[in-house]
C-alpha cells in the first residue's frame, strides 16, 4: 500500500510541512526533508491504525494532488506503508 504525500518547503521558517490528501487532516512536519519523511510514515500509520480501531476501511490513495497558491516549493512523493496492521 502507498499514499501520495505533498512536501512543502517553508522558505521563511525553514523545514517542511507535509499533507497526505487521501487521509483527511493527515498533516505533519519536519525540520529536514528526512525528518519530514519519517514523520509522514508515522502519521500515515497512526491514521490507518485509528481507522482500523474504529472498523473503518482505509481510503484509496489520491494520485492527483492539488497545490494551494502559497505552496510554491513542493514535492510529491509516494510513501510505502507496511501492511502490518489489520485495516478493515
């Protein structure tokens, strides 16, 4: 399973903010790109575990990502997720 994530560099404050469009409200950050990537993996897993606890199905990935006007420097990455949790 993979989810598309949008990594946005904050030119003023430094660091990165990350959105996972398929997982409503799944947003994280990191001071470096590597930290943001690791935090994104953790956020996706936590989101999916929460769905599983509530007996809800994991949503399909959204491969098309909409950029907001202020997201000038952004990268789209597909994040592989270990399927070690039981998702309904």
